[in-house]
């Protein structure tokens, strides 16, 4: 969440000279949790003068792993007098990489075994490698400058200390003689399904781009569909803004392919993608989300009441701030490791069978300029992103950087949080929005009973800006009969229980951002009766009141129910895997604030009941001991009256934010004024003509109709719900499939 003032490899000039970093700056950055101490293998600090001088040997097997995720075993043996307790083995790709100019992609501590059974101290490390489209080598470094207190939960360190001379060069002492090369460097991999426009969905995957006729074999009689778009490569180093992304952290991203298709529940689509007739990845299954809701009612005009059938509940997952976790049994970590519990979150999401959508509102992989992390991240999320629609927003660790090219939309905040990426990798690897316009990545989608709008609040959202005007138009055009629940998301919270204020870096503190979002965005949420605003960024789980103007409007009752709320419910779900941000400030609007890893689940049961659950990802105790994956740790429900025709929740009318009772009072006042005016006019005409005029007012204007006599309630088994309403204007048998609007 916090800004990184200096990422050890900030400017291109850094790797042309030895940079004298102050120890306090390095340690302060590490305390933020965003720079792993094994990142001490900075290229400009590497001493290669002793590589392969005969005292240390390293070898890896197998030399030809079959596919991404295969295990490779690295064995290191050393002379006894050269063994350090914190020696490191690092993986580089490609094999001919210059270790004095680029960063490794994985690192692991060496734990030497000694004794009569071994001739010399030996360490064995297991790494699960990702196919990054090129071969690997392994380099051993002597590392006496710092030591680690191991953290068994993350395979990392929970505390690091530095000896004197921490800025000294780190010495490479051995390199593996033979390359480790995947069986097929063009392996199609990392499938993810994204919302698309004008098509409904698109399957996106990665390869090295060498093959032709890329596409997907789709079920449902669709056959083999050729890719509608291929970007090869997905981006270049020159597309990026600064270091480390465009130099020491750069890794060619390969090609990104897209195949568009349409479907709606209850269809389940199976697919395999790759090069036609040659090499497709293993079959995957995609659960099509619920179509946009429509009432289906009897059209018997003589019926005293109409029967309304509501579609099955709509269920979406919401979270932010994920990061990258490792596979069980992997002795190594991703270079620039951050967010170890993220793998448990990915496993939790993949365990669901009934999600309609997964929304991730920014801070995705935390690669922050070390681009190999994106490859590892794509493989981690494939288990759920290939199964459900995966809709992403962008956060500070994708966007923020102090200097942008003149032709780009700059970040609102000026920290170095993206490590020079400036949104490019995220937008090219997850092309939800128009990737030809950098950082114009706000979008919306109708899914089941919900309309969800995703903001990019890392760029300008002030009143009158492009993004603000888009949100106003998007909310004004919502059809509340089709999607009675409206959800808006941004990366940064509009309401957050936090003491962090920072007027620097463009006003990036939690309190500063909250004030700005309330000033510029909240009026739109109130005007158009948005039901929920949720965010991440602050690494905590927070459920608040419904809020307005910085104050609590509606508190829940003893059953955590918000009844007919008068403002949006405010949620913070920054708990995907990134280290917790413990800066809660006991704000008056806060209802429940806690620090657990997990995701939020929003379930719209019908037009009147919506439930929020916070679900444990299983990584919240020592070695997961007191953490149960799937357990609900917090729950709340919004209950409201059934929207009726002519109300401020009706279809495609600009909602005034005036509630039902207020509307009746205003209408009555208008009628009274009209009566008085016409009586006055009649009296005036009588005086002028000597005639008596009787004024009669016809009540032609509809005042809001009465609510239905029975509220909808969710059934226990989640099946179709039948309810009765005396509102004949609700008749609508049109079927509308899910649509996606991208701007």
C-alpha cells in the first residue's frame, strides 16, 4: 500500500556504477515489506571475479522439464572453509543472462548438510520453475553480509539483520554448466477469462509467439476459433517508464493471444487453446455467469396479483492486494517476493463452483518492475481465472510513477510504487479495457442482479474529468429493473479506518485520498443510489456504516442488517495476501475492522436482499493451525423495499437520490402550488370578464406507486424464489444477456 521511495534499482544509471545506498534507506524500504533482503543480489553489486574458480559446484536436474510447474532439483557442494550460513542460489533466465546487468527470477537459501555420510558440505534445493520462454541457469552467491530468522509459513524470513559492510559486493562463486530448458519454449499457458467488449468474454493466454494459427477449441458447437488479436510481444522495454522495469528487472513477456466468445448461465464452456493442430493446453472449464436479470411475470391483466420469478442468486468475489505465493514444497521464492498468503487465496477462489465473477481491484502481482513475477503470478491465478470471469482494476503498484511520457495519462500520485511499469504490463496481460489508451482502464459490466463499475482512482477522478464524466454516464444508464443492485469499486477506499495521512506524492495518504473521493465521487454515488462501494489498498478487512459526507448514516442492527440504507455501504477488502497495514484509528464510521487474509463474497439473493461475507483463505494462523479455509469471519445483509416502476430505482432514469416518502411529499407540494396558482388565475379571469371560472386539476402525473405487498426473501436452498407483488407495472419478459461496457 505504502509508497516506495527508492526501489534498489530505481534509475537506469544505477547499474552502470556502484550505487552507495544508505543502510537506513535500505532497511526502511524492507520494513515496508516490499523489498525482500535477498534482493541484495543487485546487478551492480555482483562480483563475478570468482565464478567457477573450483571451490563451489552447482548442478540441476532434470535438464528438460516438461511444462510449467515441474520440479527442478539444484545441488550445491562447497569446500568446508567457504561455506556461509546464508549462501544463496539464484535462478536466471535466459541461460546467457549477464548477472551483472539483470536480476534473477528466483532465489533460495542454502542449508548445507555435513557429516561422515557426505564428502563435503552439500545443499539441495527444490524449485518449481515457470516456463518463461527461455532456458535457465543457476548461480551460487556467498552471502555473509546478513542473516535470516526463517519464517516457516512463507519460506522466507520474518526478520533480517545486517552486519557491518552491508553495502559490499555480493560474490558469485559458481554457475551451473548446463542450461535447464523446457521441452517446449512455446508452451501455451496461463489461461484467464476476462470480460470483453463488444463481445462478452475473451480467453487470454501466453506463449512465446513463434507458432501460427493460434486459437481455442471451444465446446457448444463453436469449434476451433482463431485468435481475434495477438500482441507479440505483449510489450517492449521502451513502453515502460523507468527502472527497474525497463532495465535490470525487464524480461521479455512473450505473446498474448485473445479469443472472444459469448455465453450465459447455465452453460459451461470447455476449451483448449494454443496452435491449431499442434499443441493445446489441457482442457479447462469456464462457468458462464448469470445473465442480466429480468422479471418474468404473468401477463394476465385480469389477475389480482402477478407472480414474479427471480433468477438464481448472483454471487461475486471481491478483494484487492494479492501478491504472489509459492507452491507447497518449493524451497525458493519469487525474486521480489511479496504476499505469501496469496496462494491460499487463489486456492480458496478455485474451490468455489458457483461464482459468477471474480473482481480484483488492483495491486495484482506486486512485481513492481521485476517482470518475471508476472509470469509466476499468471500461473498462480490460473486455477480460478480460467474458471470464472476475472475482472481487474489497477492499483498504485501497477500505475504510480513520478514521470510519464508526454503522450500518456499520468498517475495522480507520484511515488515509485509501480517500479517503472506505469500500468503497461497489467493492461497488456489483462486487457479488460482499451489497452491502446494507457491507464484509461475504468469499465463496467452487468452480471446477474448486479451492475458493477470499476474505477481507476490512481489517475484523475476529479469532478469534470474524463473518468468522472464516464462514471456519471454509466450510472445514469443503469437499468435498475435488470440490475437492481449497483456496486462501485476503486483501489483506494472512500472510507477507511486509518491514521495514515501524507500530503506528499500527490496526496497519497489514506486520509487525503478519502477526503478527495468523498468530495468528487461520493456525490455521484448518492445521486444514483449506489448500494455498495468497496476498495482495497489498506491491507485490512473493514466493514463500515453506510456513509455520507464523512459521517455514519446507517449503522447495522444487532443482526448486522442494514435496513433501507440511505447511502452506500462502505467496505475495505485489502486482504488477498499482502502484509497487513495496522493503522486503524477507531473511526466513528467503522463497524468491524480486523486483520485476516481472505476475500469478500457479495451475494444478491433477489432485488431486496444482498449479503456480504468475509471468507477466511486458510492462511491466518501459525502454519494455518487456527485458520479454516472457507470459514465466514464477518457477515452483513442489506434489506430494502422492492423497487417499483416510477421510483428512483427504475430503468434508465436519472436517479435523484430522493427516497420514497420524500418524493410523495414533494409531489403533494407541487400539486398544492398548482391548485393555488390555477385558483388565482381563475379569480383573475372572473374579475376581468365578469365570468366565474371553475378550475379542475387532473392528476395526470404519476406519483410513486405503492411498494409490493410482500418483500422478497432468499430461500434456504438458493433455488428460484417466487414472490407476490401488487405492482402490475413490473411486467417485463424480455431476456437480456450479460453485457460489458468498456471505455
